[in-house]
C-alpha cells in the first residue's frame, strides 16, 4: 500500500510539473489535470470518512480493519499532496483558504494520533498489567468499590464505624510512628498497639470511601502513601484481619491501575475530538467547493 | 483477588450499544462542524455574497469587480442558470479582441459590432484560456507565456508560412526574434 501511494504521489507530481510546463501558467485546479487531482483528493476524503462509518457498523465485513486504517493514513497523506497539486499550492479565496486550514489541522491531528497509537499502547502494557476494555472501566471501578465494602463487612461485620473521634489523625500518627527513623541508641522502635476492628472500619470510612468515590485528593491515590497507610493499618489490627487488609491493598492498586488506564486512554483518544469533527467539516466544505468551482467555470 | 459474583454483574454487557468517550464528543462536534458548513452555504446563498467562493484575488485592473462575480461569470444560455462560467461577452464589453489571425482555427469567437464599424467583426474567443484571472493583484494578464504561442506557432516553415517579426520588442521570455 505504501508503495502504491508513493508511486501515485510521484506520478501525480511529475504530471503536475509536465502540465505546468506545457501551459506556461502552471497547472490550475480548473484544467482537466487539476480537476483530476481535486476529484482524486475528494474521493480519498470520502474513503477516509468511510472508516468512521465502518467503525459504527462493525459487522460490515469489507476488508480487514488494519487495511482500512493503513489506507486511511497513507491515502489521507496522498490527498494532501493532491490538494496541493490541484490548487498549485495557493491559498486562493476565503473558502479555499479555510479548506487548507482544515486539511492541515486534520492531517496534523491525524499524524499526532498515529504517533500516540504507537506509543501509548506500549506504555499501557507496562503501566497497567490488568488493562481492561476502555468501555468497561466505569463498571470495573464500581466493582472494586463494591468488593472493598464486601471485604470490610466480612472482616468487621459492618462498614459503618461505631465510635466517634478523629481516627484519621490516629491512623496518620500511627503510620508516621511506624515509619519514623529510630531514635539515637534505639535499635527497635516500640510496636504500636493493635486496636479493635474499629480501626478497619475507620480506615474504610476515612480513606477507602473517598478513594473509591473518586475524590481527587484521596491519599490512597499515591502508591507510596497507600503502602504507608496499609502498613500502619496492619499494626493496628489483629493478624486474622491481615488477609482482608492485603485484599484491600490489592483492590486499591487495581483501582490505581485502572485510573491510570483511563488517563492514558483519554490522551490516546483526545486527538479524535479535533480530528473527526473537522474531517466532517472539511468533507462538507470540499463538496461545496467542488460544486461552486464547477459553477463558476472550473477555473477555481 | 476475589471478583464480583454473579458473572453477569461483573461486566457491563450492553456496553456496545452505548456511546463512550470520545464518541460522545466527536458525534456532537461533528454535527456542529457540518452545521457550520451548511450555515456558511445558507449565508452565502441568501445574502448573495459570492466572494467567499473566489479562487484567488483579482488583478488590480479588475479589482472593481471583486465583489460582483457576475460581471464576468454570467449564465450560459445553453445550460441551466445555475452554471456561471466566465463569458467572452463579458470581456468584450470593455476589450476589443479581434481575431489574432484570419486563418486561426482555435479560439475563434462570435462576430460582434465594434464602435465606428457597420459590419460585425469576428472576435477571438475563450479569453480565459490564455488570460487566467484570480492569480493575485500583481499578475499582468497581458503577459501570456510564450509556451502558449508555441502551441500553434511552432514549425511554421513546414506549414508554408513565413514569420514576419513584429516591429516592437521581442516577446517576453525570448532573447529576440520569434519563438
């Protein structure tokens, strides 16, 4: 496909140079060759738009998706050359200038998309080992929240803390104490005293709930802080509760991964917000340009 | 790690029927983009301002027609009124363009009355083939590339014609004499 596009591109450029030399004026959009270039570019734009339609109807079995995507990229690039040859690389009037702006924006955003598609999936492979379908992310995040509640209920009987007071401060102090460097002359710092299952319920209320609800400043969003807080929680709970706490720590890590995937997916697809709408605008204006150019005598 | 049970609750099964990011955005913005294009068409059609469709700036000599396309682009009687090609008659309203040569076979136009003449004179036609407009304000339409002349005037000797050099300067782009 790349070879075919290269041959077409070189052939079109040679024809353009030959036609320009023959005419003396240089080639123009209204000549037979210029109209061929313009028609070719419009046909390629229609083909590129067909990819969007094909994605909406995935059961259409017309060629492989990879071939469609390659054709979209390579023939899309060829269309820029054909438009350049059609217009003799001149901006022209307001409509043709707008068309140039749209074409360049669509092309640059498309190339950015190609670059991101090369880079981000590889990053996802390493950064998110438990990657899921992008469309399932919300459901999986909800599942994790339900699982966390289920685990806390199993471990403590209820998720609601029974006591009152600022256990958040207590947990933080305990975490700080657990990881504080030993004082001079002290070999082993004293272990914090384990407290009742209330600590797990408090931890759920103070840390897990904001984290699973998506609060932006939740401390468990940071892996380092999460490790520190779970280590402190272990020191405050009985060994029978540690398997539950390990499960909770795993859930938190899984949620962090899925959040990372969502961020990367947004970057991966954000360029489409520019590329797709402007492509449809470009196509609509190109058809309008074709009609108006033919209307005014094919000398556009 | 344990998982949600039952299995049917684990996944969002009808997800394929719903629109997700970025389709939720691209769909709406595409409608806006196409709507903007159609609004542009509507504006130009209803306002009668066709300047946006110009393929480039006119020469200084024709700059006064820049906002009045139909001075040059006039309906073709032979076709529907929608088509507005540049008409020779529009050029001949201001310019006298008699035949270049009585024997020429190309670019022959319709006879027309010229001031101070009683008989219609045959005019040259298809002016815009050689004199291409919309190429910028500084382009001189009279500067026709020699290559266009060579298209008809090459190899005159073999056609039994004798070239008589014009009394004025050599054609542009040549060092002297005839092409």
